[in-house]
RNA sequence: GGGCCCGUAGCCCAGUACGGAUUAAGGCGCCGGCCUUCGGAGCCGGAGAACGUGGGUUCAAAUCCCACCGGGCCCGCCA
C-alpha cells in the first residue's frame, strides 16, 4: 500500500472513528470540526482529541467521563492504522498508532514515490509569477539583499513542487534616479572597461558619485538657506553635510584614485544634480544616447549579478526592464486610466492618487487588514518634470504580470509595505479586483550589521560574494581537516556545496518577518542546525546503504519497535503535511526545520542502534529501508530549499 | 503624532495563523561522559526561562483581547 500522505491517513481514520462514536452516542450534538493534535510525548499516543472539554459544557458531564464513554462506543472493526484508543488526563482521547502497519505504509510510500515523496500536488494548479531579488543595478548584491533571492527562490521551488506553473521574474529598475547617478559617474570617467567583476567595479563608482553629488547639492542648499536665514534649516543641512563629508573621507581613503578622478570630473560640472535629472528625463523619453549609456551600466551590473546568483543556483525565467514599460507607453496608459477615476487629483503641480478615498468607497479596509480610522497616505504619481515614479511604474508592470499569471507574489522588503498597499489599492481603483485579490506582498525584514544598518548609498555593506567566498574557504579548511586523504579537486567540490549550502540555509532558516543582525558565525556554522550537518547526515545514510550487503527477501517492519524508530517514522510520514503548510502559508523555514529535526532523529538512531549488524536479518532489512527512507526525505527537503544533498563529503 | 512588525535561558532561535496534557522544543557557549562497532561535521548526560509588563476572556493562554514598556520599519516629486 502506498499513500501520498501517510500521517494524514491516520488522522483521517481518527476523525472518522471519533465522529462515528459521537454520532452513535450523542446524535443530537452537532460538531463541525473535530479537534486533533499531536500529544506532547510519544507515550500519550500519536494523535489526541480535546473534544470532550467542549462537549462537557453542553452535556454537563465531566470531560473524562465523556472520553471514557466515547472510547467505549468506538467500533474497533473500523481500526486499521489505529492500534487502540484510550481516555487520558482530564478528558483527552488518545489515539495510538499500529506501528507495524504504519511503518510498512510509510516506508513503502517513501520508497515508491521517491523523488516525488512529500510533494503533494494541488487539485487545481495555477500560473504564478514570483518576482524576487530585483536588486537595482548600482552595486554588488549585499548580504541584506541576499535574503530576498534565498526566500524568493525557495518559494518558487515550493510552489512548483506543489504542482503550480511558476515563472520567476527579475524586475530591473533601470528608470530610478539612482541609475542615472551611477551612469553619470561612469560617463564622467570615460566609460571604462571593468578590470574586476563588473558589479564590483560599478559599486564604488555609484557610491562615490552619489556622495559627491549629495555634498554638492547640500552645499548649494546651504547657501540658499543662508540667504533667507532660516536657522533650523541651516542646522539641519549642516548636520547632513557633516555626515556626508565624513563618508566622503571614508571613501577617499578606501578608493583614493577613483575618488580623486571622480571628484575632479564632477567638480567641472556646475550643477551635477541637474545633469542627472536631465539624463533621467532623456532616458524616459527614449533618447538614444541616454539609453545606450544607462543600459550599458545596468548590463555590466547584471553580468555580475548573474555570476553571483548562478553560484547559489538561483535563476530566472524572465528579466523585465522597467524602462520598457515607460517607453512602451504602458505607464502613460495607466496614468491616463487613473486620471479617469474619481481618485486622482492635482496638488501643488503634481497628480496624487487618493488611496484613502478608494478604500473608503469600496469598503476595503477590513479586507486589507487596516484599522477603520487609519488614513492611508496618498501616492504621488509623477514628478513635476513629467518623469514617472516607482510605484506608478509598478502598477503598469503588475497589470502586465497578470496577463501572464493568475497570481503574483512579490518578494519585497517590509519597508515597502505602504507602497505595495497603494499599488494594490490602485488595482482596485482601476477595477481589477481579482488582480488585487491575487497580489501578494511577501515581506521580509531587514538584515543589519552589528551596530548599524547596511547602506548601499553609504558604501556600508558586506557583499554576497564575500560571504560565499568566506563560507567556501572555511568549508575547505573543514574538509581538509576531516578528510585529508581527498584530492584537492574533491575537497574544492565539497567545500563549494558545503559553504554555499551553509549560506543558503542560514538565510532561509529564520522566520522572514524577523530582523536579522548579520554576524559571520550565524552563516558560517558547520555544526548542528546547519546545511552541512544535514548534508553530513544524508551522506552518512548513503554510506550505510553502500556498505550494506544485498539484502535477502524478508523485511520485518514489525520489529521496528524502538522509540526513536517510531519518531523517525512519524517525522517521515508528516513530511507531506509540513510541505503543504510551508507552501500554503509561504513559510520556507518550515522545510529547513523539518530537515534539521529529521537529521537529529536519524543521528540519535544511528548512534544507538546497529543497522547492518542488527539481528535478526529481518530487523536489519527493516532498518535499512528506514535509512533509505530518511535518505530520500532529507534529499527532497534539501533540494526544496536549493541545497545539494551529497552522497559523500 | 499615526500605522505595521518584533520581544521566549548569557547569546541565537522554534512554537503564536488553528488556545490544550508532562518537565516550554532546539542550537551556540559552559560542565561531565562516548572512538576494538555501519563516517566524531556525530552521540549521551548536566546546569541555565518571571515566554517584555499589567489586566482580561477560558475548564485550559507563550498562543486570543485590552493597556503599557522596549527595539525596528514606514508615513518622500527615493526605490
């Protein structure tokens, strides 16, 4: 017998048995939902119901008495996976598994379904776009931003495994003002060829240019403020200026030559800010020179990004240039349509979108989880020079995405929650209610460095490449220490998947809603609760299977009587349920937890009990099938979060 | 000022959507053990927790409700 969800079979059986007993004993009672949960310890059974505590109120009888009566009236002929049922505690009904049958069902199911085990499919698959990463082409991807592709890619893998058609999209923000800043600096330098990894080459150009332009702007503002003599203003500008000046000192000591060169070139420009704004406007208007410059800089960055992401096995089905939606007229069209709604008004020379009004008229607040008396800020749709703004462009992009898919998941940091809300409300305003309902903002929290926030504008960040390099280097040291006999090539290969796996695991394992402080030992963990630990466990299982002699016919599942064996079986059998939960509620960390916890159990088992040498042969065979099932579940779970499951390491 | 998120051992972190039993689960670090046995990146044991505070609802609260405290994010003609 094979089941896609072995533990769920048991659960269903318990539900039916209990429902039937209830019907027989108290036909007048109507219960829509039968509560069943996992008891805290194995001795109390594998599922338990607290039903009697609720019944007690209606029936004016003690819970334990009710539990006893219900258990007594159960029809044991209906028991298949249930071994026996017992009233317990203050009124629980405990269901005990028939482990002999359950072991056979679980192990056979894992073995038969093999690469598909755990990946329970939805009945009605849909097309889903997962937009993730979308780091701006300004500088290398840093570790804070790296949380995004790790989560996004894992979510995409989960949804695919669930049977959906998933498209992974990268949204290239080449229209933002910052892109013009870096392009301006690059142009001033005479558009040099990179002498290092291209994104690492562009990064300092962006940071220094941005800093110099900022200082230039603040100085001009300061002069203006001095003329009109607004004291508060002067103090505020001075404070900002001081900060940027100290950043510039940092940058000039870090990149003396580049800094000097950019400083000289930019100083020639009377008003760099104006030049940048002009470039930005020219790009939006499709002016060929501007286009070739900005695309060139962006592409250099992406060349680097692709290398980085490739290393960690993240790829995309589509790279979407934001500028295409501006140049193709989509954004203008959206503007036009929005203006036709009653929700757009003119204020101090720019068009504003009144999200609050939409929410009120369409009665959206409760639906969107907002308090009734919270006022949603309005959204500015365009700059006064006619250029577009990010969220407006995103509306056009989102409409385009919904032509290709029924559901859109945007993996974007929490700091953009309001913008994502306004985007959704704009879809309602335009009449696309279904799109709005199926637009999901998957928010994740920030990664900071101890003591301060990461800031790409200030050049304070640790790059994703650095983190991976360090992880691989550390892994190489570990491998050399533990397996000195291996060839250098083998060591490097192992170090690579161990180091990269460790990074990936560390970023997927924490609840996305929690902020993370980056420390090296968070990521460079090779012990319990890390990818290397799970990989090691997997390799260990493979090793046993390699060494085991070809087994004879009989496999005595009934001999799997040890508590730890039962715990492993339960864990294996629940993998599909964990997978479904992780996918439906978008909680990729559940998969990491599952793999780690199964590895823990397996190692305990491994140390306590012999497998190959177990007597009699039937037991040894049964344990071998258990080891094989663990191997399969670990591999499937690791693959789901994009980590290599090695046979040796 | 308003909105949202987070608060669980010295440190990190699960459990909170859907309230349930015993002793609140792990990891790091610390202390003590385990290599003549299938891979020690491992295993076993020990010490370590007012689940931010105070109320409330309930037979039952880390979990639900209210208030407060601490930290973060957002409220831009940035993205």
